[in-house]
């Protein structure tokens, strides 16, 4: 009867633990907490499965094989549970200590798999009439038992030490982590005392501990502490008072890949430079990040700085864009022109700036209204972006004036602006009975002048053409005997301020 109840309990434990492992593995977020939780639960599955097989497999050799199979999980489950707790509370364990943590389990596993050739771990194994294996421990068995006792005491002491500083909502998780170690330990004591009538209650204790951890993961979000930090869109970097790295989440690693280098991760390199003005704003590809620095401290006397890097790409993009046309604005023109000129010098490639200004735009606003004037501006922006955009950057420089930075020579820029003029003048506006045009001028970078001088050259050429266009209009009006209206004269004067 006891065997049937135990078998049923093992099946339930296997099912629930297996479901938890699947839930963890199908989650897209990977952290060291998840790794240790998955491996720890997998070890418990191996232990439960092996004991179930041992109970239901006839033959001495088959039962020995089941025991060996179970020890693959048995020897590593306590180190995994300890590492899960250590990582959950963000403590650090050096590589040497991690190596020592797994050394005795590895040796134990080797001795168990070779128990037929030596009696170091089991000095004797026999099969009882009830179908259960009975063992006589060897010296290595007691050494491994002592190792597990030390690990359990370290684990429990560590959890109790952290418990004092935990908020109330975290103490439930802490209680479960404590019980996950205490129950298997007490079940081992009951088994060794002989009170379990030969049934290995250690496996039952491990099963209960695994189910408690599974409950903490699924119901209480045991893994969510690090997951939340890892998946934040803000880069987080915790450094101590000596500017040594304590923690950096995934976003921070993406922004500053150097955080993942061995020197930084091993605390042999300080990060004081990250607190300098140089890192107040960071550009990574097309993304922009702004840094903030706040002080942190805990109840243990530790303190340092928290560096947060917030993504301000969209905010900066809005500041650099004209709200009506969607084009880059005046504020972004000269910085981008300076960058383009530097690139042109470095690569020895041509660069040309073209300036365009809608003809008689004041007359459009005064005669047809500012709302209709906005429609003209939007159409102008659309055409420039469609025709010139593939070959450079298009800006609304101000008012009815637009600018284009071409990655090409003067001839190419002039031809492209001519195509844009043809398309714009062919556009029909319901509220304007005649075509609307623009004047443009282009200047090619001579590799010596400043960005302001380059702009002024293109601007002067544009105004010279605009002046010639208005002179032609006035001459045509005089020949036809239909002088330009006062409003048109005012528009001409507004369009040619540099000649007044």
C-alpha cells in the first residue's frame, strides 16, 4: 500500500515539475535565474523518475542502473538550489568557489557509476524480499552526506541572513526557498534513521521541495525580480562606491557592450568614466540615450551610484522634425551638414546643398488664407521628399524655404531640383487658379568653406534666380498692359529681401 501511494505521489510530482520546466523553457526571456531553476527542477525530475523506475523494475541490475541514473540529478540538485538562491538575492560567487561547489558531486557521481568495481561509496548493496534496495554506506557516502549537510546549512543561513532585510511581500518567496531545503534534509534524516521502513523518503522530500520551488516560480514570480530588470527599456547600471560594476541589465549591455568584457565583469576595472560628461548622452546607431545618476545605499552600509540610460530617440526626433511637414527642421540642418561635410572630406565624395523658396508665397497666404498656404507647403515637402529624398536629406529650413543636402555633385543636384520644380509646378491646387513654382539655387562643397558659407552661396544663387523670375514677370505684365497688382508687388519685395 505504501508503495502504491508513493508511486502515485511521484507521478503527480513528475507531472507538475515537468509542466513548470516547460513553462520556463517556453518563456522568451533568458536569465541566470532561469538557468539554475530549470537545471534544479530537471535534477529533481531525474531523481523522481529513477526512484519510480527502481520501485517498479524487477531485477537487481536494473534497480542499480536506476539508482545510478537518479544520482545524475541527486548530486547536483543542492548546488543548483544554492546558486538559485544566491543569484535571486544578487550575491556574487567566484569561479573558484563554483568549481569547488561541483567538485565533490562530480567525484560522487563517478564513484556511484563504478560501485561494482569499488566499495568506496556503497560497501554493500542487496535486494530485500520486499523488492527494495538496501545499502551499507562506504566512507565516500558519509563524505558526500557531510558535504550536503554543509551546503544545506550554508543555504539556510544565507536565506535567513537575507530575510531580515526583505520587504513583507518577498518573505513568502524566502519561506519557500527555506522549506525547499529543510524538507529534503529532514526526509534524509528520517530515511537514515530507519523510520521509513526501507522507502527512500529523501526522494519524496526532494519532490516536495521541487514542487515548492515550482509554486514560487509560477504563482509568486520567483524569477521575475531579475527578469523585470533585464527586460526594462531603460539601461540600468549599478556601481559601488569604488566604481566597480555590481549589476547591468540587458539594455545597458546593448548600449555599452564594453560592460560585458572580462575586466569589467571581474571587477578589475572601474567605471568612473561613465559618470563623466562624455556619457551624459550616448548615440548608438540611430538611437539616442540620456544618462541620469542617482545615489543608492542599503542597510548594510553599502552605497554607490545608479546610472540609468533612457531612450530619447523619439523625443529628439520630434525636436528635429517640423511638425507640419514632417521634414527635418532648421535645428538639425547645420549639425547634419557639418557631419556630411566631414564625411565628404574623409571619403573624397561630392556634396551639394540646394535651397528652394516658394515663389510669391506671401501672396498665396494673403489671398487664399494661411490654411491653404499650409497645404502648399505640405505638397512642396512631399514632392521634395519623394524626388530628392532618395539622394540626400530634405529640410524645411524656415517659412516657405526648404533645403536639401545632396550626396552628389552640382550637376546632379540641379537636375534633381529641376525635376522637383517640374512636378511641383504641375500640381493643381483647387484654390489657386495658376501654377505655383519655386526658385532654387545649388552650391557644391569646395572642401574649404564652412557650412554657413556653403549655405550662403546656395542661398544667394536662389535669390538671384528669384529676382530674375520676378523681373521677367514684371516685363511680361508691362508688355501685356496688365501691371502687377499691389499684392503681387508686395510678394516680390518679400521674396527678395537681400536686394532691398
